[in-house]
C-alpha cells in the first residue's frame, strides 16, 4: 500500500566537525595530494639550485695516480683558474663496458660515445705546470631509427625542408662518473679517480687515465684514454678504452691550408659568395651535425675504387656527417664520418674506421671551401696506438646560386683522393649534397623552372578557367599552402601513408622569406615580382616528404608547377629518386620525373573537414619498372583564419568552463542555504542524485591528479601545454572544480546525516522510496552501459584521424601533424560519453523519489535544479552553434562541450536538450502539486483515500498508546 510521508522534525544542521568525522578518508586523500605535490616541488627546486653537484670520490688519489701525475697543492689565487674547454671532448668512441648496458641489446649502427666535461681546472703551486681537474665522464649509446641502405636513392635530390628533418632516436645513458685528479701540461697526461652508481645500486670505483697530445694541430687532435676498475671483485667492471677528438685545443695551428688550396676541385656552376650566407660559414656549420648524401659516378665499382673508406670497411657508405669543432672567420676544423645510415642524432658517429679529421679554409678566388682530410690509423690492435695520418683526401664545399627540381641542395661539394689509381686507397670523386641545411640562410638563392614544357603537356598550364565569384582560395604567399596529407596508394594494397608538403619557392622568392616578413600571416603588402604564366597563375615549387615511409625504394618528391588562386587548383610535375633493387650498387639508382600531381584546395570559408583532395600519378606505362600506382591525397590541415578563430574560441571556451563551474558552486551554495531554512525537507532529497552529481566532479579531479605523474610528452595532456596564460586559466578552472566538488560533498553529507538521524515514524518509508529509486536507476544505468559496450564491440573499425597538438599557441599556425589509422574507438571513450549522458539526466533519481514517496515538500531550491540543468544543457546548445561554424576536424581543440565526455551531435544535442528541459519541468510540477501530480486523476484519488486511511490508523494507534 502506498504511503505519504509527512514532514517531521529534523535534527539540527550538521557541523563541519561532523563532516570530517563522517568522511575522514576524503580529508586524508586531499592531504596526500598536497604532500605529494609539495614533495615533488621541493625535489625539483633542489635539482634546479645545484644541477651539477660534484660527488667527492671515496678512494684516495695517491694510491692509484700519484706515480703518473703527482698530487700538488692548489694555487688559491683567482688567476689560477684555467680554461675548462681545453680538455673537454664530446665526440668519441669507446669499446668495452658491456656490464653497464646489460638491459640494452646492442645492434649494428648503434653509436657509442663518451663525453668528458671538466667542471673546474685550477693551477697547482710550483713550476711543474700541473693542474687539478674536477670532471664528469658519461658513457652513452644512441640507437638510431634512420634510413639504411635503401635511402641511398634519396640523396640525389634530397635537401632539408624548411622546418628541418628529424630522425627518431633513443639514448641509453650509461654510467656517469665524478672524477677528480691532476693534469700535467708538460706530459699531456691526466690521471683521475672517481666513482659512479650502477642500476643495481652498486658503487663502482674507477681510475681514468687520459693522454693528450702536446701538438696543437690536426695531428694532435686525438685523445686516448683508459677507464679501469679499482673496486673489489663484486663491483668491478672490464676495462674500457676511449678514443676521442678534442673540442678546442689551445692555440690550434692550421698546418694543411696550403695543401687544401692547391687542389680544390673543379668549377661546376654558379656559386654564392660567402657574404651571401646569413651569419657566414661559421654560423652555418657550427653547433650541429650536417649530413650529406653521396652520389657516386656511373662507373663506380670498377677496380674497387668507390668507397672513401678503402678496404677497411666492407660496405659502400651512402652518407657523410660533418661536425665543425673550431671556426674562425674563413678557417674551420672538423671531423667527417661516413656510414650507410643517415642518422640525425645528437651523438656524432665517431668510429675510427669510418671517421676522418679535417681542416680547411674558404678560397675567395674559387668561391668555395677547400679542405684536407686525414685518416685515423693503427687502432685495430689498441685504441691507444691510434694516430692521425694519410692526409691524402680532399674536400670542397660550395653554395650553388641556382636550384632546380633535380638539384635542390643548398650546399654541395666533392670528396676525392689525390693518390694514384694504382693505390689501394684511391677512389674517384664523389659528389656531396646536403640533406639538412636550411634554405633561409641563403636569401640570394634563385630557382630555375625547367619543366615548363612538360607541365604544359601534362597539366595544360596556362589555360584559363572560369573564376568562382563566391569562393575564395588560399593566397600562394601565405602559410595556407603548407599542409600535412594522407596518401593512399591504390596499387599497393591500399597502403596509407602520411606526408608533409611545403613550398620552397613561390615565383622567384623563397617561401620562408614571405612568411618571415609578414606576408605569410595573410597581411597585405607590396606585390611580389613572381613569374606568372597567365592571369592568376603563380609558379610554385614543393617538397613532399613522407612521414612514415613503407618502402625504401623511393625517396621524397620534389615538384614544380603552377597554382591558380581563382580556382584553387595546384598542378605540378614531380621528380622522385628511385632505387630499382635492394643491392648497394650505385648504378641502379635513378630519378623518376614522370609524376603528375594535381591538387584541388577547398575554399578558405568552406565548412568541409577536407582541406584539399588530389592525385599523384605516373605518366609511364604500367610495364615500365619505374611505374608507380595512382596515389590519392587528402588533407585535413587547417587554414590560418581557422587557427586564429580557434585561438579566440578556445579562450572563450575556457571562460565558459570557468563560468559554468562557478555557477555550479553558487547553485550548490544556494541549495545549502535552502536546506538550512527548510530542514524538514532534508530527508526527501534523493541520495542517488547527490552521489551522481558528486561523482561527476570527482572523476575529472582524479584524472587531473593522474596527469601530475605523466611526462610532458604525453599527447593526452592539456592542449597548448606550454602556453602559460592558458595553463594558468586551466589551474583556476581546476580550483573552482575542486570547490564545487567539496560543496557537493557537503551537500551529500548534510542530506545523509538528516536521513540517518530521522526519528519520524516514516523513517523506513523514506529509505524504501530510496531503494525503489535504486531498483529502477541501477538496472537502467547498467543496461545503458551494456548497450554502449555492445555498440562499441560491434562497431566496425573505422578510420580515425589523429592530430598532433601544437605545444604553444603560435604553433597552431603551422601545419598540424596528421596520422591516420584503422581501429575501433576505445571503450573508455564511449563509457565516458555515457557517463556524461547520465549527468545530463541527474534529476531522474529525484523525480522517481518524489513519485515513490509522494512527497509534497520542496527539498530542492529552484536555483539548484533549474541552474544545474542550465549548466548541463548549455554545452549542447553551444555545440549546435559550434557545429555550424567549425568542422569535426577541430574537435581535439574543444574545451567546452568536449566531445570526449558526453554525447554531442545534432541529434543528441536536440534529444538531450528536450529531456533536460522536461526533467526540470517535472521537478517544478512535483514540488508545486505533489510527487504524483503527473499520475492520472483517478489514481491520485485512490492515493488520497489511502492517505486518509493511513492518518486514521495513525490516530487510533496514538489514542491506544495514551490509554
């Protein structure tokens, strides 16, 4: 029989102390968060205060090194400080030490490197030219994920793109020893003692002996050393041999400059003057590794005169790395390394069998750099015997003034041997072309369009097309011309690849110059002197660089053609280096210039998610070995104006999130005030509804707490994580969310305490009503969760678009990194969206509770249920507006009405808006006319009869008790 629960006296309003007594675990949870954050902050501050703290060795110097370099007292005067760079070396090679890399599986091509960094060098007292040295020695292995032999084909026309090329690598840091000892300048010997701690927390004591040459020239460039263990048998390690090249020897003397000028290659083409290079030669070469591709002659392989490494190495290298140590004006000291891998790691591949030591100078008359390179010999038996000798190699580098589709390297040159052909180490001239030198350092570069005739035949260049009056297409002088695209190869089993396309030249101007000078931002300016074919056509040059190559037989694509701004059509002919087979023979490489590229840009005001579509086709016959299947390209990169609008929109959405959370706090506070004035209604608030609301704010806080322990490279972190202004606003949002969570915990605690302490005779009826709510809601929620799981389970894998988020606001204007894959959306994402739907209908448990209890009270303030409904429904109304202005491609940047935490679509938005409004209206009617006001009238009459009977029985029972 249904009953009506009448108001009854309620307990006094609970105090804050009771709240802490009821929920001690919540207090300790936030205390744990605070202590964890404070501890981590103190650790970071301590590391920043003294990042290079020096650990004193545990072993005495005199027991191990005094007989090599005697220990001497230090001169305390300030003038005793000596240059630390005089002993440092970063480029080196070591053998042994496998016990320090037990968890690393060594492979061919890995780079072993030892870095020696002095922290302090001070002169000792006396005339013995002895110095005390404190230093750190670090052993490291770098594993490159680069291009092996198959990438030879790319070197013929490969040159760095404007944003530079990056090859993935991983470094395995080995031991880092803290040493102290003494250096004798007269003998060149260094002896030091020190220790390090291994991965198993064992301490390894060691002695380091280094031998520096007294010659400060190319022949004294090498540093030889031995790292020996002086620990007991349990902490000992095998002896490590070290061979390196000094960074900057004091008073270095160039001894081979005259030899370099006497034979400096042959003139081939117009070259830029050194004055035309921004920053000069030193700025260009210092500070990083430069990689060159090697191009051999067609008769390479005859008489074994191909490799510059002679008979010491079995393979024929395809790449040369150059690292400058010392550069002063027009003179330069450097090391060269040859390999079959174009590695772009921060560790220079210093292998004595493949490394040359070189020096040279700029020849003003020949307008090129001329150098002499020497081999490292006598190292096979022991690294300590290595010497610099056999300076019979020559090197020349120049900066071509004119580039073309088949020659796009801004730095080219040659390397050759001056020995006779009968000598076993002789090799013919090998051409060099740079792979990672930026074009912007050569502002005087010109580009020669050489494929106009083929362009007319393949694309019909110059033909006028009707201009679209309604649509506006990207300006060729803006960054809208850069994009990341997906390439679908139809002839290769529908292989999907990603590629980055970026212009090199627009007309006769470097594309980067246009962007740097403001034209790329869409600003109006002086018209460029571009070579136009007819009307709106503009000549343009592109590089298409594959981000995830699936084949090593084809390299990047260089293309030139025309762009029609009136129609958004880009038509080009492209060249691609091709390797016909997997052998290392150089004569099997060629350049395929038979590619026809046609791309159609979308209007800049288009609401479509696709920015462009196009094709790349080969004009060869299918039987031709160089034929490549048709490739369909598409891109979802955003235009500049979309980026600007997105920045403004994101600022607005952060403010909307902050306002929404603030309003939630206000509405909960008003509900607490309402409960304080109407304490008789406290037991009639649905506990299920309050738990649902509390969990809705607790889960985001837990996710943010988890983010504290994730690395900065995690792609799931906050968008624009380095934008401090936006990050500060996000912190404010989290603080307000925390306040709302605490207020809702307080609300739940007050309602629970009132329900628990209820002494009215209808106390059991209130709990029965709550149980009935649970019987209805739990199966309903579980059923909905199972439906979401089944939908996810049975959903066919579809193409998901992932976009790499820029790390700062200004990077939004660059092409985003787009990747595609075929996979099923994660179940967690669907469950989070379903959780958002449950929160949208947070009033459902209260409506059911009012109906089961037939309450006539007003437990909820109108501001609470109406305001929170407004806060939950406003994102869906905003999403309806936003979907008309922004495509789905930008959903990764949505902060307010985030598609990952609720169901958002045109249909869902309308449905949720209607349901949310309906639930709010039902609560209003129930609190005004009774919990069962929506039940038909004849059923409500039966309910009224039951209520009278119940009151009579209650009165009779009361009279009986009195008697």
